[in-house]
């Protein structure tokens, strides 16, 4: 039996992995799925975790998509379920069309199922809907067992000097001070408060979103990135609706 931890290097999965190691629970390998569209701070934290884990004899593995993310986004041919027409590219990943997430989960499951495995998954105790979903029997949820909420996970990381630092207009900023979730930078599940903070603090990533939007007719969520920029420039500031 091998023990694997799936780690996206967000607050929840990093808290889970470091605490597993801290408590000396069985752990043979840590798996990170790299979409190619991660924040630079995610790659930095993966490098730091890799060093920490390898010093303790724990293997670290990076998985990647079969095809480059941008190829799937813009060029991959697929038949529409609605009208049967062949189209190219799936456009934004998010909402009802979370093609990147689906590919990630399939890749991690396939890797785990190569041999008898227990896979640790970083879902926090207060993510009740995610925990209630039917799961494969080899998956374990230590954060729920420890009753660690998302806020607890962030606090744990901060107490261990784990940060998500990115360049911003005025120097550097921790992503968790301006984003609810540090997922792929082009994830279309970002809310308007988060997108406002992209525009205000992260011009490099905002420009990347505009470059992608210039090739996609579909809005990012309710609006295109260009429509949102116009609204922000006119003084619109979205309300931050804290998840309950």
C-alpha cells in the first residue's frame, strides 16, 4: 500500500500536507497537477514543499495535461452535445464547463489507481457540499478528520510562514489578501470582487486575461474582461460577499 497526497499548493492542501508530515502519518508521495496556468507563487510553494519533503524521503511528482492548456482552450476539436456541430476549443474553464478541473481529477485518479493507494485530499471541514459527494473508497480527508476549516488552514499556513506572494503595482502582495481562492489565474469561477483586485493590484495577470478574452467571444462570467475593465475604470467596486 502506498500513501499519496494530492496537493494543489493552495492553502487547504498545503496545510494538509505539512500537517501530515508534522504528525508523521504515512506518506510516500506528493502529487502536484500543473495546468501550466498557475500563479508564480504556486510554483514557488511547490518548489519549497518539494525540498522539504525530499529531505524526509518523500517523493514529489508533477503531473501535466495530455495537451497544453491553451490548445484545449482554443484549438481542440469537439462535437457539441447540443447541436452536434464540431467546434474548436472549450474557451474559459469554469462554471458549467470545468474541463480543466475534470481533466485534473481524472489524471490524479488514474495515477493513484496504478497500484493499491490511499490518497489524501485537502477538502476543509466546512466545505460540506464537497465532502458529501460520492468519492472513491481509497480517498481520505484529513482536514475534515481534524475539523480544520478553510480559515484554520490559512491560519496554519501563515503560522508556518507559508505565503502566496506576487508582484503588484506597489510592490508585493499576498494573494489570499485579495482572492478567495488561489486557483489557476484564468479560472472563470473568479467572482467580480476578485477580478476587481486583479485589475487594481495585479496588472500583469489582468493583461493576460485581456489577451485570452480577445480570442474568446464568451464572457468570463456575466461580463467580458473588457466590459469589466470599463466598469472598474468608471468607479464600480464589487461587494465582497464572504462565503458562509
